[in-house]
C-alpha cells in the first residue's frame, strides 16, 4: 500500500476513534462518595434519558448517600441509589431531570478479537480517560472477595485500573458490551467486564424492585463427570449442604438436571434459580451411587 494511502487510512481510523470516544464520553460519569474507610471512586454511564446511571455495586457499597456524580464537561450532581445487586456487581443510580446522552446495550453476541474502548475514571484522578483494545476472551470466571464467583465475564486488554469500575466497555459503534469490573490479581493487562447480556437482565429488576431476588438450593457444587450405564454424564456434584433438613439432596449427589433442564456447570444452575422458583417444588435428577434418581427440591430465597 502506498505511503500516502496508508497515512490516509490511519488518519480516517484515528478520526473515527476520536469521534466514537467523544460520543461515549458524553454519557459517561465519575462516581464518588464517602465511606467509613475514607471514600470510594469509580465510573458509570447513563442507560436512558431518565437519569438512570449504571455502575458496579462495589463502587457504591458502604457509600453514604447522596453520591456525587461528575458529568461530562465538568459539572457535578447528586444521585440516589435505585437498587443494587451484589451477586452480579451491578447498581443503578438516578439523577433528577432529562439526560439526552445515554448508551445502549448491544444485543448481538461479542466475538473475541473485536476492537473495543474502555471509558472511565482510573484511580479516581483521571476522569474521562479512554483506552483502546480488543475483546480477548469470553465466559471467564473470576472471584472478587468471599462471595459467589463472577461467571461469563468478558476479558479485554484495554488498559483499565481501579476507578474504571462501573464504566462502559463499548464496541466500535458505541454500544455497551460490558461494564468494566475488575483486573486479574496476577496481571494488570487482563481486564474483566460484566457482559451486556447480564446487564440487560439485572437492570430492569433493579428499576422495578430495587433488588434481584434469586432462589437457592443451599448447596455448594463442583463440576463432575460420572459414568452411568457405560456412558459419561456431566453434572454438578453436591459437595456441601447448608440446610440438609430442607432438601432431598445428599452430599455426593451429581445434579444433572433441574426443572427438566441440564445443569452441566454452575452458571447453568444459577440461571434456573430465578425469583419464580422460590418456594416451589421443582423436579430434579441426580446420579446417586451410580443410579439415576428423581427428587423434588424446594428452593428458597437467597439472601445476598
């Protein structure tokens, strides 16, 4: 490719990236507030014209409201908390008034290798920072604290730091593909984001109820493949039961289906334990001492 033509391609790409960043920045905010330990800072973005802001739950955890929002252009405003979900690590805040600049969630699947931008407030000192990279991987699992691990996270090599949490990870059209959430503890170059699919499920629940109700079987599980009648069967081994009197599951059972749906991994099980399962008898199939056994379980409300 001739040098002049190559320079023209690079110039057009640079201009497009700068234009994309400008559009995303208008809808991105910095989030801060006092905590018993001194303070918290992070990022967020407008999800609609009604003043609703999406961020991470851990950004506003222990923050004494109202929460300070730094807007594009340097203005500030105070926000209240609409709802939080510690398990998905998502929170919704709200500013009064109409806010014309907001971001939409992407509906189509994300592919490894796609270019993306991360926008936010790294270290709480560099607002409206933009970094560029690619989607490095899908369906990652990572632990943050002592709670349930995060599943199905996006991996990116966009340069993100503490303070980017809650900010948007967007594709080349400016659609949100994830919420930047954490860094791998062993590498500053592996960033992780809650995918848009999760945001699309959780945010409406928070807007409607202020919380997300989930069911639980009260068990700890681990992936396990067993042989039944000469064939391998994938499922989840029950390694611990927290409320043995309430269930018909036994330690050592391998759970292979719930409500007629296969459960080959923990995310598949959790996806079946929604609000509608709380208190309802639900059929399950387990492998118990080498045999298939049908049982009925009654999930109860998970206290998050």
